[in-house]
C-alpha cells in the first residue's frame, strides 16, 4: 500500500504543478514509512521537502499555501502527533470557505499513518479518526488496500475541501487477518494489491461491499476490513462486510441497504469505544433501519484504554472478540 | 486529598513566583516621568540585506521619524510627498470615524460586538501604503485600517458588522471578521495568531511558484505568546520566506498588560533574534516610521533576504472591544498621558510643519469623513441590522459553503429545517 | 451560575493550599465572565493569576503543577480556544497516570465556557465536548444550574484525575427556555439558583432526573436541560428529562431505567450532530434498551455547520425542533 | 482543478524558496576543515544574576573547558575532584554499554524498539551531577544517562524496555519511556517537547509553595520547533521560573539536519534572547563544560534570577533509533570526523592528563561496566522479553490506572474481555 500511496503522490506531482508534498523527514529521506521515497529527487526540492517538527506549523503553512492556490499534501508522521495541529485543522482549514462565504478555500490533504498492531505503544498506535469525524467541513478517508489508497488519495488531492487521509500502517505491507502470530502476507498475493501506474480516481463518499453475505452486516474500515473478512472466512460466517472507505461524508445508502437485508449489524474499529466513529454508525443505523433490526447493534472496538505496548494484542479487537460478538448478535 | 508534594530542603532559601503587575492600576496616579523617550532620527537604517545578528540593536531601540516638533528626520524618513501624507491622514481619520460610528451602533443594539483601533490607526494605514496593493494581508481583528487604505467600501464593511442581508459573509462571522479577496485581505479568524503561519505558508507558495507578491501578517503583542507565532517564525526562518510579520504592541491584551506576554524581560522585536531573522522596533504612532519600517521589510523580502519581524509600539486607547470595560483594570487617564501621543495629531502636526496643512482644513476633512461614514452607515443599515427579524440572509444559506458541494447529510438537514419551519407555520 | 462557580473556587482556594486558579484575564480583572472576580485580591497573586495567551502552555504548565502536587484549575477563556491545548490534554494530562503506572497523576480541572446563544459567532459558541468524550482517562462535566455547578466543580477539583468542566455560558445568568425573543429570567427565580455559601460536593458520574414523565425520555445536559423542560411544560408533554451532568463517566443506569420505562428516547445537544456525544448516547441506549424501544431514537442537535453569527437561532436546536422531533417520536 | 493563483507582476524578479540542505549527503566527501573550533577557556563566566541582554555573546560563543590536550582551563572550569570525574566516566561508560546491549537485544527480537544516546552521554551525566538529586527532571527519550547517574537499577530499566513482568510500567509504554518517581525523573512522553511546559509548571509550583527544588528539562534541537517549546519559554520568562531548560543539539532529528529547526540562521541558545532569559551555548561533548553550565543555571534559578536556556552542542553518533538507518541520509564517516570528538575519550584524556587515569584502568573499568550490564540483562530477561507469550503483566491490568478508580464502563469492558477469553478457551 505504501507504493500505491507513493504512486498517487508521484502522479499528482507530475500532473499538477500546484501539488506540494511536505512533512517531517519526507524530503531527501522519503518519509519514515518510505511513502515519499524518490519524490524529492524526481520533482525537486521546492515541491517535496522536509519541515520543522511542528505539526501546527505544518498544517498552518499548508492552509496558507492552500489559500494561495497550491494543493499541499502535508504528512503528519503519526496520527498520534496530529493534536498540535488540531486548531489549524478545526478552526482554520475547515472553516475558511464557510467564514469567507466562499472567497477562500483550502484544498489540502493531510496524510497520516494511524492504528496499531506494530508494537508502537500508546504514541504510535492511535486511531483518532473519531475526533475528526465530529468536525464539520472536513472529509475523512481511510483506505483498506493499495488500489483504493491510490484512487482515493488522488481524489482527495483533487478535492477542493480539506481531506484527512489516514493510512492504516498495519497494512502498509500486506493485509492483516487479525492473527498477530502468523506471518505477514504481502499485497502481491491480494487482488487489490494490483495498482495501475497511471492516474485514476475513486470518488470520496462511496463505500464498497468488500464481501457479500446475509447473516449480518459488518461495518469496518482500514485494517479491520481484513480482520472482518478473515473472521468470516475462517469461521464460515455468511456476513456482509462493508468497507466504508470514506467516513465523512458517509455512504449511508450502501450501509442501510445492507442492514435492511441482513437485519443485524456489527461495527468494528480499532479506536477506543466511547464516542468513537462506531457510535455515529450505530446511531445512524438505528435511526435509518430501526424496523429492520433484529438484534442490538454490536460495537467491537478498542477498549477505553490507551494502546498498551506490551499488551497490544489484548487491546486490538481481533478474531476472538469478533467471534463472541457474532455469537451475541446471532443469538439475540 | 492526596498530595504529591515532597519535603522542601530546609537549608536553602525558599523559591518565590514572580507575577507581573502593570505600573498603574485604577486609583494609582499615572506618571510616565521615567519613560525614556527614544530620540527621533537616531536609529540607523541598515542595508536590507543585513544579517539578523548585525542589526541586533534595532530590536531594542525604536525607529522614530517624527520629532516633538513634527519634523521628519533621520535615515528612516521616507520622504513622502504631501499628497500621500494627506491621503494617509484622511484614511486614519476615516478609521477613527468608522470606529466611533460602529462602537455607537453596538451600544444602540444594532450589532453584538465591535472592536475599535483607536490610537493605533497608523500601524495599519502606514503599512498598507508601504506594501504593494496585491501583497497579501493576513490581519487580526484590529487592522480595519488596511481595508480602508485599500479603498474598500465602508458600507460593505458595515454590512458585515450588522450581519445583514448585504453582508457578503452571509451573517456567518462575528462583527469585524472581514474577508476581502479582491483587496488581497484574508478572512479574519477569531482564533488568535492562526493567521501568522498561514501568511508564512502563503508567502512560501508565492516563492515556490516564482511569483512576486509577498505576504504580511499582524497580531497583537498578547497573541505572540501563542504557539502559532512560534510556528510562523520557525518556518519563516527555515525557508527564508518573503513575509513581513508585524506585532502591534498596544500594551494590552484585554485586561492583561504586555508583561504577561514576556514584555517585562525584553522587547517583542527581540523575538526575531531567536530565529535569526531581521527585527525592527518602531514607534507605531509615528506613521512615517511605520511606513519606513514596512517598506524596508518588504524590500528585504522581495530581494530574497527573508522575513522581518516588526514591533509597532503603540497604545490601545479604547477598551479591548465593546464587551470590555478598561476602567476596571487600568486608570482612565493613562490613555491621555501616554507619551507617544496620537498618530493622527502627529501626522497633522507634521503636515502643518511642512506648511501643507492647517486647522481649518483639518476640521473640514474631519467633517467630510464623518459625513462619508454616516452615509455609508445609512446605506448599510438600510440592509438591516443584527436581530431585526428577517433582514438577514435566508436561514438555509447556513448550510452552504461548509463544503464546496453540499453533501447529502447537509442537504437532508437543510430540508429537515425547512420542513420543520413549514410545519410550524414559519 | 457565575457566582456559584466563583464560590466553588473561593471555597476550594480557602480549604486547600494546593489549589491554584489561572488563565487569561482571570487575575486582577476576574475573568471575562467574572468567574474569578475578587479571588486574586482575597487569595493572593500566586494563587490566582493571569497567564500568557497560550492555551497549550496554560494546560502544559498546569500538568506540571499537577505532577508537583498542586490542584490547578486553569481556565480556557472560551471552549472554542481549547484546541491549541488538545495535545497537552489528550497526550499528557490524561495519560500520565497510565503510562507511569500510577507513579504520577494530574489532578487538574480545566474550566471553560461553552455553547452559543449569545451572538458569539462561530468562535465563541462551540460545544466541543464530543471531541473530549472520546478521550479515555478524562472526565467531562457540564452543569445545568448554579447548585450543581458549585457542587460538581468542588468534586472535580478534589478529583485526582483530569476533569474538563464546561460551563454553558448561555445560562451563566439565568435558565433559558429556548425562546431567544423573551426576556432572560434570573437564577434567583429558580430553585437550583439557591447556592449554599459553604463546601458541598455533588459526585461526578451521577445524572439527575430533572423532570419526571412517561411519554418519552429526553437526555440532555447544560443549557438544553432547560430548553427541554420548557418545551415539555409549554406543550403539555409528559416527557422525562434526564440531566446527565457528567458525560464521562456516564450514569448509564439512570438513563436505561428511564428509557426502559418510557420506551422512547430523544437526545438533545447544541453541538453539531455527526459524531457528537449524542451518537454515543444513542448507541448506548440501543445497546442496553433495544427490546424496550418503540421508536427510533431521535437526535436533536446543532446542524453540521459552524455556529453562524447572524443566523444563530437557526442553528440552535430550539422549541420548534423539539416539537417536531417529539411528533416523530410519538407517531412512530 | 480550480486555482486561486493570481498573475505575477512581471516587472519584479521572481521569488524563490530556500530549502535547507546539510553540508554532506551520502556519497559526499566529509570535510570539516571550515569548522571553526571554539577556543577552550575563552568564554567568560558572567555573574549568575546577569541580565539576559548583557550576556548575549554567550548564546553565540561556546563554553569549552577541556582543550585539545585534555587540560581543563578557563573561568568555567568547575574544578571537580578526580573521584567525581571517575564517577562521571564510569557512568558514561555504563550508558554506552547499556545502549550497546539493548540495541543488540532489539536486533535479536527481544523488544520492538530502542534509542541509543551514543556520543551524547556527557549531556545527561554532566547535568545530573550539577543538579541536586531531588531536583525534578523532565527528560526526552535520550536522557537515560540521568537515571544511570542517579543510580537507578539497570535491570529495572531493562524490564521496561522488554515490557516484561518486571516492568513497573506494566508493559504500557514503548521501550525507553521510563518513569522513576523515586529518582525525581518524570514519565517520558512519546510526544516531542510536551515535557518542556510541564517542567516549567512543576517549577512554578515549587516557587508558589516556597519549596527549594528546581526543575530541569531536556529536548532535542529538532523538538525546539514545536509550539510547546515556545509555551515553556514564555511562561518561564513571564514568571521568572526556577527551571533549567536544555537543548541537546545533536544536529539531527531523525533524517532532518538542524537547519530544519532554524539552525542555519542562528544558534539554538539564541532563542533565549527573544524571551529575555539567560542563554548559554556549550560544547556538549565536554562534560566539564556541561557540568559548569548546568551548575551556573541551577545557581541562577535557586537565587531567584529565573530560567536559563542551555544549548548543548553534540553529535548523534548512531541512528535516531533502531528503526532508523542513517546511512540513507548522511555519510557514515561523518560520525568519526566530527571535530568535537567523543565525550568519553575526552574525559579519559583529561583524567590521564591529571595523572589520575591510564589505559589499563580504562580497560578494566570498561570490562567492569560491561559485566554489570550483562548481569542486569540476565536479571531482566529472566522476567521475560517482549512477545514471549505470557511473560508480561496479565491482560486485565490494561484497564488499571486509566482513572484512579476504575469506572463502571471500564470494569464492564475488563469483565467482557475476561469472559470472552474464557469462552475462547484462553
Ligand atoms: C486562541 C485564542 N485564545 C484566546 C482568545 C480570546 N481573546 C481574544 S482577543 C484577546 C487578547 C489579544 O490581545 P493582543 O494579542 O494584544 O491583541 P489586541 O487585542 O491588543 O489587539 C484574547 C485573549 C482568542 N480569541 N483566541
Ligand atoms: C509531536 C511529535 N511529532 C513527531 C514525532 C516523531 N519524532 C520522534 S523523534 C523525532 C525527531 C526528534 O529530533 P530531536 O528533537 O532533534 O531529538 P533527537 O532525537 O535528536 O534527540 C521525531 C520527528 C514525535 N515523537 N512527536
Ligand atoms: Mg495588545
Ligand atoms: Mg536532534
């Protein structure tokens, strides 16, 4: 997936002189996850460059660049470090079109790796999307595979509104079935691992049915899409897995169509439970599909604790938790 | 209650916290006798490619052009012609009349809030003249002078203040939070100092694109404490960004004097030294000094020598805003005893010294701008004032511009609102 | 309510030498809403003082003071300005006990006025509680009346964990019935306006039944408690109004008892809808009361827009919106 | 794609963005010939109550005590006795052996991550000796030397690195994020620079309470770009806080050289000038200079003269962490050609010059600390290493310490986890 992201940036730097890529260690070095490898050498030092270690500044200057007319793609090295930039995102980037009644707008795409499962401890594992999905004026995208990652990132860069593009780092190098004790399979073995070299877009705001099924609906995004699919396959569960891809704006139609069909719904995310995006999904599903629901909606999420380093597989909502939740869902 | 406190070591003297206090509080006699008046014309004007460290003196001294008699002297004298000076004077008077009118309008219940710039008019007007008209301005809420100097229609600004049907911002922003793209004036934020890194970013973009326009930003001395200020200066320094960063040090941040922003220990211009960028300290009530410093900084930026931090030393003559009552925290007479005077009087005095002005023309000009402001207010108020029923933009416009294209959930919410209004007979 | 908050601070400054009160304009001036009026004169300049305008620093130094053993009560002048402090709250204050396994803890109470209805425009009106209720390790309190405000604030200051204490500024000077065009009634006319001078506590984590009823349950907090009660009274609606008081930890038992009784639930808050705390409430209620629910849970919230200055009464979830939601709820 | 770009004015030269580049990249020949070696003993030692502005020279110069022959000279020579110097040497050697051992352990898969401080040992050890043992330390992840100088058990630190059953942090923190209250050592954060305002706050509290203990904080030069750095300095300046703030300028921040933190334009010590506080620039590989500067700053703080910002100029000899490969962005030989040498060798040379040390004793000491580290590693590894099944704290401990008392929702989640494990036969 990291190559797909690199390719999306490369394509956009090539197509549009207004695109600039910036962030801590993204220039000469190519980023701590190598997402920007080779881009500075190819596109030049004023198009792809390192920044001071100041997330507020990274987003703040990107906002100014956006107002000028560039399409900056700043990277926040880990999603855990996005908080110092929060004010420039929440009070500025996403408000400027509104407060100026359209005189100014900020076409920036903030990329950041999120999620755990790499023994990153509590400051390299967080999934803070729930903080941002509450922020109106902001689009939030979380891809689950290389093909989507490239198409969605290109669409995000071309979007004229601020987009937060979170990359699940656990699946940078291959899908993850939730069994931390098994060897990693590379993307090359996965159909969505095939990524065209050229430009293509996947529209923001459209979910994908990642697996069809009838027993119940699983709403997931990022890493958890693969965990959910693997769970179904390993347990012979006939669930439908929806890969949300974009959290805001949400593809409500795809969700409701599935829940209307299955009558049961499980929501899976790695972020902590209380107030996570799962709460919004649950509220939305019960508002729209109340009469179709045959059992309480299940939320399978990270516990309401920080992401503990040594105990991370106790925190991670893995196969055991999905199995037990599925039991409750089907027995209700 | 558990305490995490340990035992102090008894053989050392106890530490104590220093909490700043301003010189004068209500009830104190105001006395500026120990104010050291910087000498006009005394500070040298370094070449615009000077290294930051070589002009360290400029962050502690104060650039002044106008002396006590109103003469323009010294190397910073920009030598502007009388017509230009009269234009500046007119614009400062317009700002003052505008502020007075809208302050009154707020008191009359026509809007929720207003911010005057009384006493600080020179900082914006002087800078506007030194910048090119298409240089991009990132102001705080106290730079209405920029818009006025760039000839922006007063009635348009007033409509914004009234959140009325003529408000181009569609009633979305608090009063004074203007936006004027055609005047290269950025949309003002209520969050302090956020415009600083944005200005730096805009100027970085201009440099990346090989453009010729530079950016300029303003914030108050209190706001320099914010992290955004630091962010801006770091980026400006690292990439040698063509940006002019101004601190309007009006000595007060609502009720807190500048000591709470670090002003007891050094000047605000001295911040520049920490970033290795050029710093200038200027008498902000001397419009020629303001002009000259801004012109110096803009020349420096255009020539590729990087950013300048300018401290404009001035005094906030009025309350922070209409929500404020300054007599609660500072003596009312401070305003009148303030040694650096009034920028309007000082420019008028200068023009008089030059034989280009007199009291009569001054009175006539005052009357003229007051009439102009009155006329603009009429025009604006005809389009509604805040709270007068339905003289604002239609409610459903609230859902526009959140995104470029309204997503489905906002369309649904808009439709729900309209349906609910209808059901309620509205 | 502002006097009740002042009294709570006064009482705690007097009882505990470890309590310090700090923030922009809180010292000599006594705060832009006068919450700290007179406290510096009474308790001294090193107990109650102004700070630089730097919210990150205000919370950051308070964290250090808390680690020392003080009980700082920093004020953020408006909740809209809390974002620069987010990292020190989310990554530091609430994590320190956990990451040090109890070696250090941060007993701070961050006070901040929130909410709209005073023509404050988009930067003096926000209700960002939903950003914080997702943050584990943090307690979030929003009082709805003077009596509660004092008792809860004292409990918050005495709590050994970080507490976010949001004060609905619309009801600082009197309850609000949701009709912006009617004169303000002062707290003196309200039973909960009577506040004892002395020390008392209201435990965190306990909701109050603000009004009993059977038709449906309204979950609310802060200003909206009064709007909800006024709505019931004006329309002869027999709804039960729960005043949550503490959002995290949530008093789930009081909520479920009410919904089990009424079978219907409306959630009301001023914050924007998507991902707001209402989503968590909705998800929780449907998880716990699924079989008791006779109609979809209704969320009546601020729209997903910034809080517009001139159009603020279009944004505010007032009487019209409650009435229409109640109709939907009862007709379902 | 819509553009907001305007038309550049054609009669002005185009602007350009400066993007810093380090002197040497992989493939370049490393040559420090133009490095101006600061002269040992040349910088004066001002009184500890000097005004910030009066010691502006100290932020640009460099305090050095040890000259090329290993003699201690000049006014900053702290005159420490040989026993103390040998203790410092032993501690530096311990840190180096500790780092080597754990770096290896990570490579052997015994833990996820490790951070060495190789080449920078003097900055922590020297400071620890100059502070009182109960002065409160707010370190970054590269000050393991503080704990070692304060005599903290190595095995305890290693258990933390292994997240094993002996880890007092219960496996919750990434390796090297120690916490040691009994050593007045604050819990380390993964978020850069957050400890800076916390240290200032702790010291403010100490001053408010009339305590005698001061605080000290460390961060890397890259981290000075963060807003928290500015927050800390503003508060430290305003309240004249008794705190010693150290920047360990090891010239690299992961792959970014110090130019991306502003290092091309001025020194990091110069930041002090902007806040009107004392600033010192020190040869961080000269442990006597480190000691002397920290002692000066702590004396200043204790006497009520406020904070000091110290830049320790050093060089990060290893990669940023075990996740890093520095050969991708800088020449491998830079490390060896770096002119300020190795702090361990320099102190050993000094002791030798004094006639208090020789190669034999050095070799013996090295062997001794390596054995000590080996012993500690055995002890720690016996309590488990990361990922070896159930040699960590029980899973349900994950729910503890989120709050002081576990609230109901966490109890429910813990019970659910245990029930689900049980149902799954775990
Ligand atoms: C982030 C943020 N914090 C606090 C405030 C509240 N506030 C508005 S103006 C002001 C004082 C600003 O003082 P200064 O920067 O000196 O500007 P001046 O008003 O004097 O022009 C404060 C604290 C705010 N608007 N934004
Ligand atoms: C807020 C934040 N942003 C980014 C990072 C990622 N990061 C970890 S260490 C580091 C470099 C720090 O360099 P420096 O401050 O010079 O310290 P050094 O490692 O050289 O000791 C970066 C960018 C982080 N940990 N926290
Ligand atoms: Mg001010
Ligand atoms: Mg470094």
